[in-house]
C-alpha cells in the first residue's frame, strides 16, 4: 500500500519486504523476534517460494518440433536466426558460471571471502521471479529476447540450487550419500506419471469446498520436501522439484492463481520480511571490512553476468544485450535461500550474510531500472500481422479499409482485370495472372499470417483454402456457398478437418435477420459507430478481476464471454480469466486502447 501510495513501481515486492523487515527488525525498531513461530513460517515461506519458482519454468522453450513441418514453417525456419534461445542461454549462463568461479578465487586471493564454492553459487544466481516480472511489464515473454532471458534466469536458479544441494551434503558430512539426491527426481517422475491422468479430470470433482487441486499440490510439496531432508538434501530442492511436477501436470489457470495467492499472500512474505529483520545494519556499518564487502559483492554480481552480454550478442542488438546482462545480474531469491542454508551449516558469518543480502537488494533495484532504460524493440518485435485478401470486391475492400493499420499489414490480390481497374484507386491491389496454388506459392501470396478468401467463385475459395492450410497458413478465412446439400456437407467436413474458418452467406444473413428481429438495437450495433469487437485476455493484471471493476467498463458493453469455447453467463460480478474471449461493443475510437490493455502478451504469471 505504501508503494502504491507513493507510486513506487520500480521496487520489486521482494526487495520492499526485505526493507520492511530491516525497519521492524534488529536494524530498526526491534519489533519482532526471529525465532519460534515466525522462524517456522519463514522456513515454510522459502519452501513455497522455491515451489512457485519451479512452476514458473516454461518447458515448451526446451522442446524441439520434431514433427513434419509445413512448407511455410520450413521457410520461416530457414529465414529465422540460426541461433536458438536455448543455445544463446546455455552459452551466456555457462560463461557466467565460469566468471563466478574466477571471481570467487579472486575474493579468496584478496582475503575478502574464503569460501570459493559458496561464493561461486551466490555470484551465479539470478532472481527468476524478478526477471519474469520485468519481462511481463515490457511484454517480452513471448518474444525471442524475453524467452532467452527467461531461459538464462531458469538456469541461474536451477544450476546454483543443484550446486547448493551437493555443497551442503559434503559440508554436513553426508557427501557419500549425495547420490541419493537422484531419488527426489525419481519420486517426482513417479508422482507425475501417477497423477497425470487424474489432473485432466480434476475439474469434474474440484469444488470450492474441497479444493482438491490445492490439497494435492500441498501433498506433493510435503512428500518431496520430507524425502529431500531424509536423503540429506536441502528441503528447497524438494520444493523446487515439486513445482516442476505440478507445472508438468498442466494445472488449470485457476489452480496456479490460487497457489500464487497462498504463497505470495500468506507464506512467502514471512521469509522476505524475516530475512530483513535478521540483518543487523549497525553491526555491518561498524566493521570496515564488512562495509567494504557490500559494494564489492554488488560489483561481483554485475561482473559475473558480463559473459551474458557476449552470449546475447550472438542474436540481439548491442543495446539489448547490455540490457539483458543488467537484468540477469538481478539476484535475491536464491541468495536468501543459500545464505539460510549456509548459516545453518555455520560456514558464513552474520556480517558476511548481511553484506551479500544488501548487495542483492541493490542489484534488484538497479537491474530492472537499467533494463527498462536500455531495452529497445528488436526489428522482429515491430512486425505487424500480415493479411492477404484474394478476391477484390466491395465486401473485401471495405473490410480491409476498416482494419487498423497499426495492427495489420494488408495486401489485396485479384485475377479480374475489371475489378483491378475499378478498385485500385482505393487500395494497393495486385493483379494476378492466375489463381493456381503453385503460382500463388511461387509468388509468396500464401506467405501470410491470415489469408482471407473473398472470391466470387465458391470453388476457387474452397480449393485455395485447402491448399493454403496444407502449405501451412495459420489462419484461413473464407466464404462458402453451395446450393447442393450433399456437396456442401462434404465441403464443410473437409474445411473443418483442415482447420479453415468459413461461413455461408445464407447462414450469416439468416442469423443477422433473426438478431435484428429479436433485438432491434442490433442494427445500430452493426451499422453505427459502436461496433462489436473481440479481445482475448492475455494480461495477467486482469485475471480474477470482476467485470464491474474494469477501469473502462463505463465505455463498453460486454455481450458475451467465451471460455474454453463455451459461452458463460455475464454480469457485473463475473470474474475474468486468462484466455477468455470477450465480445464487447464500443466506439471504434477507444477500441485500440482497450485491446492494448487487455491483450498485453504477458501470459506468464
């Protein structure tokens, strides 16, 4: 509430909570004690934090499409960068890990911090949660730069966590049994296979009074955390694996939101606040050596990520590579968890721990600030969706003219000289020699995101629609009209099987006339300034928000919401979910702004 009151949007919530802990803890008013119940809640908070971090991993980024590619997909793959986000991320983080090791040796050589293994782990960590939040705000999670930075952050959390587990096993005298750590992953695989089919039917039995999805998630967390402690590993590794298992089970978005609410709303703040409460800043400032360590540790966090810049330069602009490197030096989550383990093992002093934490707080403030200042759109991010119209007439011309130029790159084609001469003054129309699919492919007419077939000959639309889908066009929209019922039925089936979006003039006219009879205002809706629009909810800020609380609800009228291809009842208390298709009417002048707000591509939460 304080951050909102003073409009401080730069500070990550985790950092703010650590600062609150500093104010109410040892360094401030001394209002809280660090033991007992609060210590238990803090420990459970870090477990839940690592669990949710495991759920943040997008495993689709690691997948290779081994299936047969369409000709258009092969062409796009050939024109795409030869360096994949996975390759860039592995190269960048591999260099960072090596740099962290060199810096650890340097700190030992200078007599500043003697534990090489622990320093390497700390310098190589990346705050996955902070990185995801920044990428969301900049609408980059679905773009190559965002995907690459996300992968680097995932490696910056997974690799140090595994290293911490091995390190703590040897320091605690359980190194000979460290191989038992693999039992955690084996158990995770067994749980995944056991509950995979169960999760698909969970909606049928899940109720507000049972919350089976949450109970099952807590069961998996508990089982893997207990197993981790039993085999001598860190409990946070068990929690992280539990998060991966739940992620792979593909829970509903509602389940993810409830787990987020439980974690970030209840348990995780205890961990961050208690971490700040334990820091004794007066003691830190009283030691010249410790005071020197704070800026040196911060510099080490930054220098450790210098190789990230060179890794990102393989694919991205210089300015964005620098921005990505600055964001990658952001660290706090695993630093806090690592220092908690290190203090339990008595391998780090309170002064050293405090210096590491304060340096991490600085990284979380300056990293996002530098990224937001430096990041510029890549050329591939500025591309509009391409639409090619085949068939030039009053309907297609007027449709094209009413599409937003800021969203679409529109090209129109016709094989009729008469129509070309008639409409060329209104739009940039291209005259084609013929409409043979091979000719259209050769002249790149099918190289588009959306193909609209509005030719007057139904057979032409039908054949081109099937040819375009076979070629690999993502969306094909066409009008089909056939007076022969049996032939029309066959067309319907083939077009549906191919994934073509089609309509018939007869069905459309009948439906429209029925709507006008039943709802006279429909005619004003169609022909007036206030038209019917559709937007897909991709912005997580609107997830769970009631319709009546939309900031622009007074300017629009919501007609229908489609969720999982089914219409749901709509009223002011209806809660919006990610992936909802909202049909609404509004004045065309405000639609672009509304779409921009609702469909921001930050679907990862």
